């Protein structure tokens, strides 16, 4: 039995005539200790998928199993890095992280928790901004706070919804390594949503594309057979890397093309000849 | 890299003075000075213009009424009476002055008269307290009530009573509206249960609130001879003004950003924590907007309610002066009008400062 299992998941938003099925027939299983990346087009339902896994949303049909148990609620075992940071604007950086660690480690002393806050804020290089409020930070800095907050809770599984999207290349690289470090150190399980194929290849064991919506479903998986620890500079010369990268990009471009033609078809007017009036 | 982290809210008790400090610290930038001079200049010019128009207007009204009086004396009693009337009006004798909109100068002298009166009454009071000190000590020793000064209230006392009433009413509104607003904001079913109630009672006028409170308080105080005018008026003010806070609180609590709720869920905050650490802070700006409206409504309805409740405040003062019809009554009414306006303005500024302090969407202190 896999660590995380999604069986025949469907997710519909809205009811009656307004109902749109965003995700259809999603099947996914992730083993303990694995690092899986999902790449997908914007609006295809990646965040929806993440919220189904972390317990914020319930599937319309199908089941999510975490360690064999159905997911019915959120849990400290599954840490989430939200796409839109979701920091509380009235708290400082330190307070935002502190709130999380206090909930995750209710028995620890205050000073231990504060040290933990400092460690994780330092990890994302935000120590100088620890007493600032989110409004005073740049988008990238906010995203780093969100990373620190999720990782500081020491979750078994890390669920990341485009966590590094707004970062410059250098910080992005550093944080990728930091996340990989934490993941490999205690053998966590990780699910990364990303729109950057290179990031997926650098970090993940498997890349799974999410087809464009509506009715988005998962495409065929691509295994990344590159030994860890991976070296960013050497990666470019790795034949395996080139092959996988090309295969994924080709696939994505293909489904991107088909999306275009599908959306064109949608605008073709149906035949509405008034034959039913006669009959 | 040793960096002190503060996990509590920074304690800057005087942070609210920051805007003032910024305003009054001279910044030597030519553009700033010129623009602020210009602003002050425009304000001064507009005040002068206002006073000028007022002066001319009151003069015209005065002349109109004077001419009518003389004309009336002429037609009813003949030339001699008309001349006497004209002389009387010209002499400034108070018995025959036209009683109309007072001029700025009259209002100014009325203000000074009221202040002088306040000084006299204060001195009176002090003398009385001194005189009665020994007697009162004895009375208290005998277990009787001390004798207190029951003379006329001075204008300053009246203003203070009004302020006291409005703050008591505001506090009552806060204590009722915020908790109820939070509760109905949290529960959609309670919200619909309360909705008709809010919609029906919100538009009720201050006079009717007063009558309602009067009915109830009168019965509660039955057999008690003490003065309940203050109680009646502050309760009426509170009930009349609390609706904005109630509605805003409920709205703020029920419309908390979904992202924050998701954070609370992912961190698995308990209900108490969720309400006090996430929902309330995020609705504070709306709650304070409501409180600001409540305070200004409270001040506005106060005058009418004090009048009805016979509470020794500005409302009653204005009404009594109007009934009184004395020579300087009109001027006193205008003084009261300005005092009411200025205090209302200051109260609103106070709330605005508080509101800016709690609003995390603005840069603090700017
Ligand atoms: N609460 C909701 N109610 C109705 N429709 C929703 C809701 N949330 C998302 N959707 C719709 O579902 C679809 C997928 O949304 P989702 O946020 O999961 O996409 P995404 O892949 O995360 O997009 P992005 O790359 O922009 O983050 C979108 O068409 C969106 O409009
Ligand atoms: Mg998304």
C-alpha cells in the first residue's frame, strides 16, 4: 500500500447548471520518501488537487488515502506551502512562523520554539526582516516566509503549491537545495506543484503532467533517473537529463496544442434548426 | 547574525502620536512649506468669508425685524410711539431688541459670558464645599448623606455631561454590538435569524428609542427618587447608535479572507485560537469603521435625546435657551452649536486615529 493514494478522484465546483468538473479521474500513488512533481498549465486545477490532498477540500467522488486512512481533515503530518503565501498580515514574519510552530509543538518551551523560529527564518535568509510585517516584504520574501512556516512545523509530507514561483534564480536555487536537504535528511515525502520543468527534473523522482482543464486528468509519468545528490551545473551535460527534459516538453507542447484546438471547437455553434417545433 | 526577535506586538504606546509628530516636524522642503501655507491660507480665508457672510446676513435680518417693529408701532400707536421704538432700538436697550439670528460678535461675547459664568459658579461651588465641610463630616459620622452643591450647572459642566453621556452610550453600544456581531458573524443561521431584527430596529429614530428606554427604565427605577435622566439618555444613545457597529462586525467576521481560514485549518488552530488569532484581527478594521460611525451617530442623536430626557447636557441647554427667549438666548444657542460641531469633529478624529492604528492594510504611522 502506497503512502499517499488518490483513487478515481473527481472534483466538481458549483452545483446544478453552474457545476464545472475541474478534475476528472485522478489516480496517483506516492511511496514513502518519494519526491513527486506535478507540472501543469495555469488554471488546470493544481491548487484544487493540492487542497484535496491536504484535506482542505473533499473530492466529489473517489477517495484520498494517507497511510491507508481516508483524508477527512487537515493534519500536521502534511505541511502545506500555499501558492499565495497566505501570511497573516497583522503578524510579523517571526509571529507568523511562531504561530505555526506553537501549534505543531505544543509541549515545547517558549524559548525552544523561538529558537526554532529563528533557525527557519534564517534558513530562508530573512533574519533582518523577522520583525517586519508581510506588507513590507517583496513577493519573493513573502514566499520564503511561507516556506519557513511550513518547514518549521516539521511535517512528514511536504505539499508545495508553486512555492518558488516568484523568486529570482539565485534564491530559487538556494531554496530548492534547502527543501531537498530537509526532504532527504529525515526521509520526508514531498509533492511539488510547479510550472518549471527544469525545477521538477532537478528536484523530483517522478514528474507527472496535469492535462489542461476542465476535466483535467493526470498524464503519463516521467521517471527521472538521475543520481542524487544532483549537481545543477553537471545536469546540463547529463544525457539522461536532456532526454527526459525533451520528452516532457514535447508532451506538454502536444497537450497544449490539443488544448488550443479543443477550445476552438468549443466556439463552433451547434445546429439549432427548429425541427423540434414541427414535430 | 544575532537578531532579537519580538514575538509580541511591539509596544509603542505613543505610536498614535506619530502622525502628529510627522505633521509638526518641520521638513525644510520648499514645496511642502508653500503648499501647507497655501492650505492654511485657504482655510483662513474661507473662515473669514464665512464670518463676513454671517455678519451681513444677521445684520440684514436685524434691520428687517427692526423696520417691522417701527412700522408696527407707527400704524398701531402713531408717530410718537414709532420714534420711541426707533430710539429704543438704537440705544441697544434689551427690552426692544429684534430677536433674530445673532451676529458673530454677539456669539463671541456670549461665549465669554458663559465662560465668566462658569468661573463664578466654580467659585461658588468651592466656597460651598468649604462651608459645608465640617457639617458634612458630622453628617457622615451620623450616618447621614452629605450635603452636595445643587446650584445651577455651568456651561462647562453641561458640555462635560454631554461628553460623559456620549461615552457611556458608546461603551454600551460597543459592549452589546461587538460580541453579538461576532457571534452572528460566525454563524450563518444566527445571521439569518437576526437579520429581520437588525433590519427592523436599525432605522428606528432616536425619539422612539428614548420612549422605549424611558418605559423600561422608569419601571425599573420605580420607588427610587434618584435622577435617572442620565441613565435613560445614555442607554437610548447607545441603543440608537450601536447598529453600525453590529452590522460591520458581523460583516467583518463573516467575510474573513478564505486564505486566512485555510491557514487556520492547516495549522489546526482550536476554535478559540481561530476566533481570537485569525478572525478577530482580520475583522478589526471593519469593526473600527463601525465604531467610528457609532460614535458620530451617538453624538448626533445625543442632543435630541438629552432634550427629551431632561438630562443636564447640551441638548437640554439648547432647548431651555430657546424656551427662555432671553436677549442673549439665540447667541447662546449658536455657541452651543459650534461647541457641538467642534466636539463631534474631535471625536471623529480620535476614532480615525484609533482606526488607522488597527488597520494593518495601511503603513503604520504614515
Ligand atoms: N472555489 C471555487 N469555486 C469554483 N471554481 C473554482 C474554485 N476554485 C477554483 N475554481 C476553478 O477551478 C479551476 C482550477 O483552479 P485551480 O486554482 O485549482 O487552478 P491552478 O492550476 O492552481 O491554477 P494556477 O496555475 O493559476 O494556480 C479554475 O478554472 C478555477 O476557476
Ligand atoms: Mg494554483
